[in-house]
C-alpha cells in the first residue's frame, strides 16, 4: 500500500508541478521586461510584456539622448508630447524639455541644458551637445532589464569634454514601474568646471495633466538671460501637485532640499504618482529641486547657489581624467498615491544600494 500511495502522490506532484509550471510563466510574462534594439531608428524600446514602457532615443536631430515616452501600467504617458509628438492642449515652451534627460547648464561655460533646434546657428557656439556613441550591454532578467550606453559631451568644435557611461535598469512590479539611472562622467584631456547653475540635472518634462493648475502666464529666464513665456492654458483635467520628503508642497518645493519628491495627479481617472529618489552617494546630497508647476520636474544637486539664494555654493568640477557617478531612481505608480512612509522606506532601500 505504501508503495502505491507513493506512486499516487508522485503522480499528483507531477501534475501539480505541470499545472503551476504552465501558469507561472504566464504571470511572469505579464511583468517581463524586454529590450528591443532598433538601430536603424536609433532607439531601444523597453517593453513590459507586450506594452511599451519607454524607449531610449538617440537621433542626431535632438541635442542629447532621452527616454521618451514614459508610460504607466494603465497606458497613459506621463511625459509631454512636444516637441517630438505634440498633443492638443499642451504647452509648447522650452523645446529642449524632452521626456527624461540628464545634462547641465554650465560645463566649461557651455550650456548643454538649453540646446535645441530652436537655437540660431550664429548662437550655437555657446551650447554643448551630447551624442550617443554606443550600446555596450543589453541584459534581460525576468521583471527587470539593463541597458548600458555610452555618450560624449561635445563642445561646438567637437572637443570631447566628458565621456559618459550610463546604465539604465528598468523593472516592473505589479502596477509600479521603475527606472534606475547610474551615470558616470569622466573628464577627458582638460579639467571640467560645472559652476552653480539652476539649469540641471536629472529631469522629466511631464504631461499637461500632471502640471499644477495655473491661471496666469509666467516668464522664466534661463542662465543665458533668454526669457521664455509659459502661457496660461485651460486647467480642465490638470491635477498635479508636488510633495517633498521635507513636507514641502506645490510650488514651495522649488529651491529646497529633499531625499525625494513625488508628483501626484490623475490622467483620465488613473491615479498617478511620479517619484524621483536621490541617492546618498551623489554630489550635493540631499539634492535641491528645480521643480516647476508648468511641468519641469528636476533634481539639481549642482546648482546650489542659484537654488538656495546664495546660502550654499558648490561649484563642482573634475580634474582631467577624474570621474563622478550619479545615481537616481524614477518610480511610476499607477492606481495609487503612496504616502510618506512608503516613500521614506523606498528611499531607505535605494540608499543602501551600491
């Protein structure tokens, strides 16, 4: 009898293993992160299951590589469409604000931040450009994937000021999607100065629905003294609001320090929270926030004098051959607005990662 029972249980075990084995991949497949390289189109698509999450774009028609668009698990784009794919009713200011990017407004006196095709040819000698130079790794691992790329930070004469190596880690967990960016910049044959400047560093330009409601036009002046008017628009469906780890909210977040900032709102009844986490190893930690109600969501650890009203000064720089690494995390929540306790826990876990 014992032998027969063993056979019965063994058969059941095989059947159970087969049953769960058939179902587990289906569940895993839903959150499986895939990297699809499309060299001819100068992009790498990041898909979760079969759905597009984001894409690394590096055409030479824009002044730096970007991640665009960034899409929630509910299917809504958190990034503005303009200038790559304009949508009705959105703002058309600051054409250099595309998806997610990372650069700075003063690198050896050159403005990498504001460069775009809107800059006249006779003014281009004041602006720097970042060019993609290679894809060095693509690794998929279930519900996460890593993309490693290289870039050159170029002066107008083609001189390479900085070489960049960036590792993106894309992951999915239920309705939450995450992007880690680990960027190492290495000065080349000459020292690199990155004087305090409000235009930087790690940024997202968000969709109209995630902006702060506003009923008046505003004018913002960049570091070169060039004014840009941000027009007043219809506020229907506009619901964004910033909150920082220090309890600052709305426009009060701008020019303050914090370990994290979340931008909460709704797009077509989907509750959305977009979070940026700083990392303790970054220069200037905890970062200052260059977060504007019109949709610019940026962590700027290097522009301390401009963002603190002169209270703090950094004037960061690298000697020839010297490197610095920046690490940030973007989290996109769908269907929920996480509280401070959750985000403090996320920041604590992220801060322990090396």
